[in-house]
């Protein structure tokens, strides 16, 4: 099992915030991306962050967006569409969306509109 599976989302979230804010994006935009991917509303997302939900629990409770499979490209040198482990793929989908947001992609492109 990968260590990231048992890592709390709340422990990684500040790094996501820092990454996007450093590039001129907002935490609100980050939350929009996360809610789009997971189907969580703002209250559910806040609850997961407050209770220390692990990535494994976070994605087990998520209703993954049906358009998530449109997320392609590489993250850490690995093509997200070719990752075999479903949980790892979902985590990498999130990483990819955060990267795209930080790189200044238009929100409608990030959200695969």
C-alpha cells in the first residue's frame, strides 16, 4: 500500500493552497476544483478536512465526476490515464487538476467543461 493512501487530506491541503496561491489563483478556485472532482459540497469538504480523513477514506466517500476520465497528461512523470490502481489514479487526478489550476489554465478547461 502506498503511504499517500493513509495520509490525511488535511495534511496535504495547505500545500495545494500554497501552490495555487503562489501562482495567483485562490483557495476558492481550489475548492471549486475539489468539489467538481469529488462531488462533495463545501460543508462535506470542510468536514473531511476537519476530521483528518485519509485519502483512502476521502475518495471512498466521493462521487467521482463522470468527466474525470477526461483528465489526461502526466504527473510526476506518469500518465494519469494509465495508472492501474483506482485510488492512486483518483489522487493523481486531483494532483493534475491542482497543477493545471496553478499553471493558469482557464477554469472551464480545468473542469473539463
